[in-house]
C-alpha cells in the first residue's frame, strides 16, 4: 500500500486545484500520488520536459547498455520481417528493453464478459485492514459497465469532480503496493468463446490471447474502433466448469507458434463449490469465499485469523503468487517474463517464415507441369517431329514429279517463263509441310491447356539458332554481276539482321560471301507459315529473274549463231548452205545445252533449299517446344520473395544470438 498522506499536504493539494484553472491536457500529473507542493511542481516540470523532448527533432532514446545489442537486433527484425512477426508484440518487447525498470502488462481475460476478472482484481489489490475504497466500487462498476475493458495501473484514484485524462481505454489507478513494487499493469478484457451447442469453427490465432483486440469509442454515436493491446502474459478466467470446458475447446483450437508462446497463457478457474489441488496448469480460486472473508475482516479486525484461513482456502494466494511472478524487472540480465516474450516472438517468426516458404513452394509446384503431362507432351513432340520429316520428304518428292512442275521444263521456258512465280508458289504452298503446320496449331492448343506459358507473337519466341543460323547466299564468280539466280537465296524477311556465311554451290562454281539477312521473329503457331511465306517471296523473285535471264541468254546465243551463219554464207564465195547451217546448229545446241544446265542447277538449288529449310524449321520448332515444356516443368519461386525470406531468417538468427548474450 502507498504511504499515508498528511492532512497538510492534502489540504495544499485542494488549494492548488481550487486556485488554478484546470487543463485536461495536463491532467496526467494529477493522477500521481500527492506528496508535497515541490514534488508536484517537479512532476509537472518533468511531464512538460518529456512532452517537449518527444516532439524534438533530434530526440534520442536512452537505452541501457546491456540491452543495446538486443534492441538493435529487434529493430532490424522489424525492418526485415514485417510480414512474419507480430509488430505489436515486437514493439512491446522493444519498449521493455528501453528502460531499466520496464512495466509488465498482463491480461486477465474473462469468457465473453470480463465480470469475473474484475472481481478477482478487486480481491487481489484490496487492503483487508481498511474499509472499502472508492476504486473497489468503480472496478466492480454498474451492471451496464461491467462488460467494458479496463486497464489497471498504480496510482492515486482521480478526483471524480475532475475530467478524466484522454485515453483510448478507461484507466483505473489503484494505490496497490504489488503494482508499484512489481511494475505491473493489468488489462481486464474478455475473449469470445462459443458455447458447446454452437461449437468452434476453424483455428484461432494466438494473437487473440496475447494481443487481444479492444474496442474503443470512436464517436459520440457509439461506433467503436478496434485496437490491439499486446501483453507479456495472459490468464483466461473461467467461472465454473462450463466456462472451463469452453476454454479447453478454445485452447485446443488455438494455433500457438511455439511452446514458449503457450507457456505465456494460463487458466484461472473460479470454482465456488470448493477448491481442490490439481496437477494441471490451472489456478483454482473461489471468489465468493474470498469476498466473504474480506467482508468479514473489514467488519471485525479480530477475525483476522479466520480471514487468513478463508483466504487460503479460496486459492487467492496462488493467484497472488502468479501476479507477483509477472514482474518484468530483473537485477541481472533480462527478466524471465521479457525473455519469454522475445523468445516466443522469435520462434513464432521462424514458424511464420517456414509456413510462408512452404506455401510459396506449394504455389509454385501447383503452377508447374505434372510429370504425367510432361511425358505426354514430350511423346507428342516426338511424334510431331517424325511425321514432319516424313511429310517433308514425301511432299517434296511428289512435288518434283508432279505434272505442274513438269510444265517448267527448260525447253518450255520460252513460252512459260511468266508462269514460274505461279507454279513455284503453288508448289511450295501445297507440298511444303501443310499437315505439319496444322499439327503445330494442335500442339499449341495442348500447351495452353497444360498451362505452358507461350510468348506472344510480338515477342521473340524463336531466339535459338533458328534466328541466328546462317542463310545461304551464293554468288557465281564468273556471273555474279549478271545472274540473280546465283545470287542470294534468302529464307528470311525484313526486320532484323543476321550474318550469313554459307554457300549452296560447290567451291569450284561459287565463292562464299558474308552479308546481312533480315529475320522476323514469330509465334510458335505461325512459325511454318511465316517461313513458307518468306521462302515464297524470295524464291519467286530469284527464280523468276533467273528464268528470264536464262531464256534471254539462250535467245542471244542463238541469235548470234544465226548472224554468224548468215555472215559466213554471204562472205565465203565457195561456201554452201550446209556450212552456214552447221554454224547455226552448233550455236543453237550450245545455247540450249547451257540453258538446260543453268535451269537444272537453279531447280536443284531450289530443291535443296526447300529441304534444308524444312529440316531446319522442324528441328528448331521441336527444340523450342521441348524447351517450353522443360521450363514449365521446373518449380520457380519469386526471387524477390526468396531473398526477403533469407534476410528475415538472418535477422531472426541475429536476434537469437543477441538474446542468448543478454541472458
């Protein structure tokens, strides 16, 4: 109990209150125990200086040297793992390290309503040797006020005539020595527990008990806002066996992150039918018997021995010892209460990090392709490749022997040279991988159905050697200025440039020339059609120009031969028509033979080009499909999340080392 006050100091305090205007913002100094006028003046000045320093820009906190390493480690943990640690309980632990005499906050939680905790607090803190104090009536309160949450602190009760200080929760100051000596403040609240008929649905987080949510008035209309009030330890108060069963169900559904966290929660059983010893972690009390004994000793102090007997039988000494063991002060190192709080926080953070890592891994695995789907797609790709190569060979073989292609025999070029673009376009369109193109679309649909991520057509999807491979450009050494057919045979279109250095002609007929060939990337489904259109555009231009020049050269040679034949016939007096005809025949034969040789070479280059391009497209398409399947089968986690979890684990380990050194 606090020391008694002299009548002089009490009258002086009343004169100060009567002569000085009252300011609600300064009411905190009135809540302290009155000592003297000078003491009150010092308290007021100290409060003012504290307020000034709290708003100062360069204000720093004075942390005890023994707690600095742990304080710094917990602050780093708050920065590195804000999503894995309970920030309110962490802040409570940090505040406890910032003082030599930290205040321990414990919670007494009633079942649905805090009526029984109020009764027990009154019994624990009441002075049996004195009459009932005003605060006892206030803590019991009216029936309408017994359901409200309350904070109990050491101090002198405020004058009822004065306006109470502004606070989120009602605060009751009680001059109890145990609160001052042990540095304890008590939160009286309740926890919502369903009855047996309703049952418990789902799991309950341990924050419900160790960081209870309190409703505070937010407006005059009665609306409330919820705030979290973390505590160092808590006790659930059950009134009777029915509430004990409900609490047992609640604790069975509560997800405690560690054993140290579970040790912070106890049970107080108010069993008014009698108290018997038990080996369980339950503090049994009989509030009715204790209240009866308190009333008896206040009526007659001579019955103190009887009160002592009743008090012991009620089980209140066990609750008093539990309250005294909740002190956060320690002469050497950290107090057990603060150490248990920090240890439970670190263990809970470890468990949360592991849970998040497991959830992230499960989420990544759910997005990855299953082994059965991968095997099915790989088999489909193998079949696609086999059928594609078979179609390429059979299709081109049928095309070269087709009636349409025979229309372009070398001797028919004289009247069909203008049909070369149409015949080549029809041949490439109908004979170059038409069924394989449809198979690519089917496989693309199966990929999307299996969840394979396919790049869009605007992105570079075939960035493998299909884009960077060498495209043949052949240049005849003798006729590179006049023969476009021996010029570039380009199998690409016009958006990007790639180097080329391969020749389709033998070294005796051509030289290798390095140039730049544009290439446009396309989506997987349109790879074959894009390559076909590119080949048609380049092959038609090249082959049509070559055909025209071959015909022109043949006609030129034939015309020159005819001119020489006529000239020889006219210039040689003894000559005959047979010699002149021989010159014409030889020239014409040479022109036709050269025309046949050049045209067959161009057709052979076209045949090889179609075959090589088809094989290359099939190979690169198959490789690209297999790469997509392989990428979709791998479990890939977000690198940023993995790095954040790694940093959080390092912060937890650092805090554990600092905690071990502090103890």
